[in-house]
């Protein structure tokens, strides 16, 4: 029916999930990137999120609850029978900041996908990951096969730490996305080794 | 000026919104634009219980042997979820594949786990501090 692969032997434990976040502005190519590497076509889930008092600028006597439906696209990669990687594409705008704590809880790291023509779209995500200390890479999506700006210019405009990789990617290309993921995992690994040394 | 394309000067003079304490208001983009009004029936089947937020949404569930034997006793919505979990599925997959809002899928799936139909695999607690786990991921991505 809906099952896309062979049936799991009943009684075998389910694989343990681990996740990576792909953040970036609207239309930057998050879903395309997820689809390029996922073993299933990207799926979409909708979550009704409630933010308390967001945007209330009255004298504070009114507490409004704003409910927003947030769509998340995701894909997955089976690592082995006991480990599964999920890749979540998430809206990166300021107005969704309230959900990022939960969204990123337990995440291994993040890819911030950037359109170099709309660079400020990625600021909220960058600020969040920096403040949370979550490892991330900046991946500049090459639209129509070429970069609109030099990577060094992008790095300067984004003002990220020197130890944050700023790389070119092509969200449509499996090979390029694979490489992006490997760069992120390398950052994550280096950090983990530094900690457990 | 305010279009999506910024000139070189403007781009470099932009401050990072959060760091500057600014809350720039943007036009709503990248939301589905739907109010929840259409979601009455799913919330009905949870008997009004709503799971707020996203916590644990990648937890993976699989049908237990006892659950497989007892599928017929389940209500329609619960049975769909349990049957789907013959192969392991996360709550987000259950939500997406059965077209249930995430909060509803969470409530119903946890019902089934509480009743023993499904067994849960919780997310790795602190994956970023586990070099051997990260190596397994690297090897798997290399092999793609």
C-alpha cells in the first residue's frame, strides 16, 4: 500500500532517528535540495504552531495567541537497519523563530541555503544557529548553474565566523548536495572529536 | 530599493536583524496560508486532544507483534496508522502520508504506543557528541 520498501520484520526494533535541518528563505531551493538526496520523494507535513503574544505591542494587557500553520518538507536517508537520517527543510523567516527551539532540538547540524541575490533572507537562521551553537554550513545555491556573487563576498556580507564553511552547491544535483552534506558532517565530526578528546 | 535584489552597498550595510534587536516585519511568505478551519475532523478523532509544538516529531514507530494481531480491534484512524507502521515510520511520515496535521498524528500515534500496538524509537539524545554515530552517517552519505 503506502509502504515503499520491503516489510520490516515484525519484532525488530525500529531504527533510531537523527535529523539535519535545511533552513533558508522562501524559494531558495530547500525542497529541491531535500529531494536531490532523499531516498523517498520529499514529503510535507503541516504543523499548527501557537506563538504566545507574538507581535503584541500594546500596553501588554492583551495576550494574543497566534496560530500559524507551518509546512515542513522532509526526506530521509537510511544509514543502516538501526539508524535513519531525516532532513527537514524549514521556513527560515523571522516570523517562525518561535518554533525553531523545538524544531532543532536534538538536531545534528544545519545547512543554511542561501540565494546570493537575497542574502538577508538567511540572517534569522544564521543568528539562531550561532546563538544555539548548532554546527552549520552556509551553502550558496547556484541558480542556473552559476553563482551570482563570489563566495568571499557572500561570506563577508553574512558575517559568519571563519570556521563556518561557505560553499557553493546546486540544490538540483545529487552529487552537489551529497558534498554539502559531507561538509556539514565533517564540521559536526570535528566538533565532536574536539569535545571528546 | 526594497526589491529582492540588493545593490552591493546596501547588502553590506545590512545589519543582522536578531543581533540588532530589530524585528523587521516581512510579508508572510512560505506559509501555507491556510487557517485551521478545514481541520475539524482530524481534531474530532483525537477527541479534542491537541499536541502543541513539534517535540518528538521524528520519533519512529513500528508495529509490535501484539499490535499486528490486534489490528482489527482498532478504530479506523488508529488502524491506518498502525498498518502504516508495519514498516517503521516517524510521526512526520505518518502525518504526511495519512494527511493528518502533525499534532493529530502525534496524539493518535502515542495512543497506539501507550496501548502496546506500536514500539517507539526515540531520537538519539545527543548525536552531536557521538563521533562513531557521525562516522556511520558520513560512510552512508559517501556510499550514496
